C-alpha cells in the first residue's frame, strides 16, 4: 500500500506563506510603526530561537524511506522548543501600549516582526539541514496571527477597553486569549504530525495538551506579563521578564542532554546480545522503532511510549543466560517454558538498570498468554515475533503476518497484529532486514 499524500501540511504551509508574504509586503510598503519596540521584540524573538540551536530533535518527524522503519517521533512530546521566542512573540501580539502611551502597530506588522525574528534565529538550524524548521516557523506565524487578530483590532478601536477596562478583567482577557492561542497551537501541531506520520490524532493531541500544564503555561504567563509590563514601564520590562525564561530554557537543555544520555545508555545495553552473537544486528533497534509506531497506532502516548520503547530495546537481554545462542535469536520459535525462563531472567536484569519498574514487568511477561499481559507487552511480543519470522528477507513480511494472525487465539492480540499490519503498510516496506541494518 502506498502512503497517502499529506495534504494538511502543504495547506498550512501555503496559508503561512501567504500571510507572511502579505505582512512583509504591507510593512515594507507602509513602514514600521514604533520601530524601537519592533526591533526590541524582534531581537528577543531571534535570541529565543537561536537558543534552541542544537535541541530541535524534540518531536522530530523521521519519515519512512524505502525499506526503512515507519515514521517516528523523537524527544519528549509536546515540549515548546523555544519558550523565550514564543513568549516574546505572544507578548508583542498582545502589546497595546508602551510606558503609558498607546502603540500603533497592527496585526500585519506583528506577523512581519515575528516572522523576521524566527527566521533570523533559525539560521543555524537551517544551516544544519533540520527538516522541521519550516513546520516550526509555520506554527509560530499562524498561532501569533491568531492572537494578534483577537487582540489588536479590539484594542486599537477602543472596544476592548470599553468592555473590560484596564483593571483585572483586562489581564483576565489576556490570559484567556493566551489559553485559546495555546490550544490553537496544540491542535495545529497535532494535525501536522497526524498528516506527516498517519498516527491517530487523539494521542498526538493529548501529548500536546499535556504540555500546557508545563513549559507552555510559563510561556503564556510570561507573554501576558511582558505585554503588561511594557505597557507600564516601557522596554525596560522586556529583559526583566525574559531572563527567568531564558534560564529555564538553558536548564531544560541540560535536562534534555541527560535524558538523551540515559536513552543512549539503554540502547547500548540492548546491543549486548548482538555483540555476543545472540541476536541479529539491529534487532533491538528495529523492534523498538516498530513497537513505538504500533503503540502510537493503538493510542499510547507520553510515559507509556517511553516504557514501551525501553522494554522493546531490552526484551532479549535474558538471552545472555543461554549457554548456546538461539539460531538468529528467534525466541518466538522456542518452547514456552524456555521463553518464560529467558523473560524472567531478562526482567531480573532490567530491574538492576534503574529504569521504571513497568519496563521490567513488560519484559518478564513476554511469554505469557496475551490476555494476561499489559498492552505494551503484547506489542513487544508481536513485533519481536514479526522480526524473528521475517528472518534474512524482508520479502517474508506477508507470510510472517499470516503466521501471527494464526496465533491470535493465544499468543498475539488480534488488534495488535492488525495495527502492526497498518503501520507496515504506511511504512511501505517495514523495518529493514537484519542483513541491511
């Protein structure tokens, strides 16, 4: 089955291109209103975008190539990669005054300044060939345009101050508008990922909404406070409210580095069976990649996917206890008693690595009937069997799927098998064969 064209992403890109082009053209023709304020916010946006340099792997979409694994997402889901840039962009969109005097910039100038700042700060990422920079720019332009459209015309005409005044109701309106903008961005991000990967929209949206309680809430609050602070104190409020968020961003970069190192350590441990000759080269990586894709197809998200990935990477670690390696590492062809012994020993090893206990549970129950297993264990068992059955030739995929379907009475959950079939169909050829890992 061929991959269906992703029409949603080009539509979003086209809308952002038209809007950005119109904004730059209008601003260039009519000139920049309040150029000092525009420059200050533009520079801050660029600094925020530049600060994300080297950390854009979050939610990176790695499309399937010929013979490659299905598309996957990397990094912590839903994290705002440039909180300082996002807060500055929202602050400028919601800015109605500076040091007690009203500002005169409108929606199109907001879009133009934000677009220029994002592009200027993204130059290092563009130079590195990061494929998702364009998606990031599109999301930033469309969400900021939404916020500006909901605020600037109402404020400029006096309708907003006439309805809510300048007191707490005004601040409440800003917070409500920022919440709607964050929801808009979450839906937009989930739709674009859905179009690129084919994964269910619901789990992707849940990942995005979960981030609203984390860094995105800080982004929204900082954007609102920044616009209110500039309205009272002028541009001196910009660095004052930017430093804490910049420090937060730098701290998150360190956390991301630690998390990446931890994941690489687990991946290296999973290769012990390959180095010792117990499993084919690339087996653990293929099972982890395909299991994660099937997990998303079945609606898993967030921490559940992390458990699933770690368990898939380490599911064969118990084979190190065998005196003689299993031919091609194909544990699916062993007796049930031997499978259970390997799974039990593997779980004991996993418990010593410091990973969440749920990972060890998934590894330990690999040989149990699927009705007695949690969903992550059912996924890992099915995908592991598929990789074992395909052997040295990816051309055996249909035969392997048929054998899995014949085992759905006891060994493999039918829904997991069918989800695996759909993921393989979207990936065109499924995971690479062991000889080509």
